[in-house]
C-alpha cells in the first residue's frame, strides 16, 4: 500500500492544484490526450479492434514510462508525480467559477458536453452540481484509490483509462465501436471508486436518505457508475438532478436523480461545494493515520 505517497500527493494538490500556473510545466494528461488524438487521426476505423489497439498501446506506453519513474525510490518524488493524477482543487475552483462568472454559460461549457447556449440559470446550477459530484469520483477518489493500491503506475493507468473514455468513449455513430473497449474499461475501473464516493458524500453530509437510496436512483443512469455520486449529492441536498438534457442539438430523456426541488440555485451549488473541506479533512486524516501505522 502507498499511503505516504498518496498523502504527499494530496497535500501538493491542495496547495498547488496540478501546478496550473507554471506555464512551462506540461500536464501529463495533456500528453495522454495528444497520443489519443494522434492515433485517432492516423489509424481510426469504425471497429472495436482498432479501438482496442488504441487502448492497449496507450496503456503499455503509460505503464512503461511510469514504471521507469518508480525506480527512483523516493517518496517525495513519487508523491510529486502522483499529485498530477489528482484534480481536487482544480475541480472545486472550476465549479465555483461557474457561479461567480460574469458569463456562466461559457464557464459551464468548459466542464460539460451538454448544450449550454439555451441554458437557464437553474440548468447551469444543476449541471455544475452534477459535474462536481461525478468528478469527485473520476478526479479525486478513483485516482487516490488506485494510487493507494498500486502507486504511481496505478494512478496513471487509471488516468489513461479515464482520459480515453472522455475522448472516445461516446455512444454515437463515430465512437460506438471505436470507443467501446475504452468505455467498458472505464466502467470497470470506476466501479469501486464511484460507490466509495457516493458513500462518502452520504457520510460527510450526514444524510441517512442519501446513504439508503443513492443506489436506487443511481442505477437509473445509463452509466454503471456516474449516477451514484450524483444521486447521493441530490439526496443529501434535497434536490432533483438529471432530467431531460440537450446534447448535440437533441434532447436526451435522462431519468431524475433524487427527490427534492427542481429549481436549483447558486446557494445549492455552494452547499454542494461545501463538501470539499470535509473531504479534505477526512482524506488527510485517513491517509495520515494509515501512513503512521504502515511504518
């Protein structure tokens, strides 16, 4: 177990947020995205096999590079590299910017794939809460989970899988076959973290209703995992998230998650964001405790 590495990584992300202000330092996920774009441009075919080659080749590259870095047996160095796999502070600031922005439609368009031009303020707020809950799993809990279990290699193999899904894992004419392996692998990789995230949301909001019912609503989502943390935060805040949503000019009849009010305000977004300090305290305490007992 790599508790000390994960602890250092989380502390670094807490203060420096993926070093986003250091212009000459290119984020590792950008390299992963660049490879996916290059492969797609050169080798795209509308079949599952070609998508499998993309996934396999990328994971082999990421494994090889990160394994080489693990040969440097220094916990501070490992923690520094692992911090790039966590997006806790950046996620928080990005969602907070939506409700503080003078152009909230543009701000939310940077975070979601749904159509934003005709969004009402309530829909913007709803999208902000949904993306925050879902990305608590993808950007915080999941990379930490694989980091604790498998160190640097595990963290970046997960991030590669998640990046693949976000770029080619769509169920549309172009990617239905090409992105199928990536999408299914992402479902598998996020199965445990998504459930941990939903339980954490219920626990940290002290919501019995969320604890007992997040799976009831979450399983309605077309994704095996995404609906669980969204349902947990909806139930914890007495909101009704989800519902009909426009994607690429077409209305998608998504189910509702939760059983509260449908008119979502900026105050609701602030309440959702309030979980960050609780998550920070919980994770830092948990990692510190296990780091001490692992020595």
